[in-house]
């Protein structure tokens, strides 16, 4: 299978003027577009472009890892998951993972996510359930959050017997995600509270927003040399993902907005928040960590220098991606093993 270069994922500006059609046959004009990834037409049609190749669960696993795909809900949503299981003795921690993509693109079958989670499962020695949730704008929020809760219900059902009971330590369960997937993980943890029985929450460059711009958003240089996520693309994702008419102060976008639950009242497990120095989301992520620590929550934060958004899956985008990804994997392993 031919593998695409990771750099092809660059998300560019919304509604570009060069190189893309502005009129779809019978679908009206394009109302939202993120270059190389997605177009939304006036009549609601969505075109997702083949930015990244899908790969089978058996692709490039190595001898010490198993992987398979499993349906989580055949009847209504069609949500499924890709499962990674190291061939190790004893019961292993469980990590439920949600991919990024602004809630609008991405897949558990994308080669970049498959490659990253193969590394994570092997390095951290944990079983990973990578959830392929529904995407906006066809399924606007809270669909992705609902799918996350449904995935947790499915996971708990597996504890009753079979392979899962003998290989997975369900008392050491973690939620994890990157970008929009980190927002899914956070919202699922908030909604389920202590009933989820989670040991920890791992947020990688969480995709939060707000109407007021942070310094890293205002001062960002919108070019490929700076970060894979531009401010224009971020705004376009939120316009397609939030309920119609909602602003970026909606609690599903901004967890620190006035409409969000008071952070003091949140009952969430200890968190590891992984932040990129060159990400437009850097300051928003730092403010999030500060607010939760101020409310007495257990929050570890790590800032990775010299890289931007999604560096862990864009190895051809940032020259420091590989060493920083190694650091990220090590930090996640340490967080999981300490709980």
C-alpha cells in the first residue's frame, strides 16, 4: 500500500481562492472549505479529500502487537474502534483514544494515527481502544461527545469475560486524545464524572476555542513554517462543528466560558496536558491548565519546544517531530505507570 507523506495534512486557510472549485454541480456554492481536507456546500453536501491514506489494522504492527477493528454500535451511529494490544503477560492498563481533526475530518484508520498508536501501545505497554466517532458538519456537537460516552459504555461491557477480562486491568483506565479528540476526552470525563472510574486523563494539544483571541492566536504567523493549524482553519472547524448559531463561547468549545460548569465543581481525574510551543492553541492550553490547578485539580503540563500542532503525527512537517514524539511517548508512559 502506498503511504502518503504526513506533510500533506497541512490544514491551510479556509475558503482559499486558488486551486479549488467554488461551485459544486447541483450543490450550490462552497460555504466552508479547509484546503486539502474538507468542503461544505450550501445544500449541506460534504466532500472530504483524501489527505491521508487509510490503512488496515494489520499494517506495520511488528511481532509484539495485535490489532483488530470492532463495531461499537451497528444499529444507529456506525461508530467503531481500532484496538491495539501488546503481547505481554498480565493485565495491562486501558487507554481509550480519540483522534483529532477539528471534529470534521480524521479517522482511526488514518495511517498517521495508526502509526502513532502502534508506538504508544508498544511504549506504554497498554491496550488502546481508538474510537472512530461521528464527524461534523453532518453530525454536529455533541455527537462526538455522545459517541465517546457510548464507547466507554462498550468498553465497560467487555470487562465481563473473554479475552478482555484476562488481558485488561479495567481498574486502570485512561481517556486520551489529541486536538479535537482531546476535547472529546475532556468532555466525556466531565459528563461521566467519578462513575467512569478513570485513573487519568491525557490531553494532547486540546482543541478549545473562544471569541477573545489569546496572544498565541493573535501573534501567530499563518504559514506552513509555523504550525499545521491556522487560525482561519480553527474558526472554520468550529463553525462546522458547533450547533447552528452557537458562538465560540459555547461550553462545548470554551470550557472556561461563563456558560461552562464552574471548574471548582468539576469532578475529573488527574490530568496530563501536552502543549506545543509553536501551536496557536498554546496560550489557550496554558490558561486551561492554570484555571484547573487554581481550582485544586491535579494537572501536569508539558510544553514541547520547537514544534507546532499535531507534531506527533506530522513527522515530515517539523524537523523536531521525531525527538519530541519520543519525549511525548515517554511522558505518557510515565503518567500511566504512576497510576
